[in-house]
C-alpha cells in the first residue's frame, strides 16, 4: 500500500497536519466499530488516534479558549472535517 501524504487541515481557525495512514490502523478500526455499536465512551480514544495525542490536546486547548470548553459536538465536527479530507481513491 502506498503511503498517504500529510494533509493540511483548517477548521474554524485551528490548523494542523493529518496523515491518513492512521485510517489503516487496527486500533482505529476497532474503536470505530465500538462507536458504531453505540459505545460513545470509546469516541475520545478514537479521536485521539485520528488526530494524534499532541494535536488532540492542542485542539482541546484551542476550542476551550475560543468557546469556553471543547464540546463533543465541536469534536465531532473536527472529526468529520478531518475524515472529509481523505480521498477514498488513495
């Protein structure tokens, strides 16, 4: 499988790099399955894998500063924006 390149993402002023190779990670897939089955407590771990621990912490701080807290709704929007950058043909 060819390596996917990093993608620059901006969401509501928060800028970061995302490497889509994480979507091929079994832990990511297992957590995705748990979330799909309704285990919403697995969602934070899923987002941390998607973004990376460092970017996740930066996002938490950024959105807490901007809105007073980092909500599940805002986290979901960031998650969806990140996944939307992936070309399924890659």
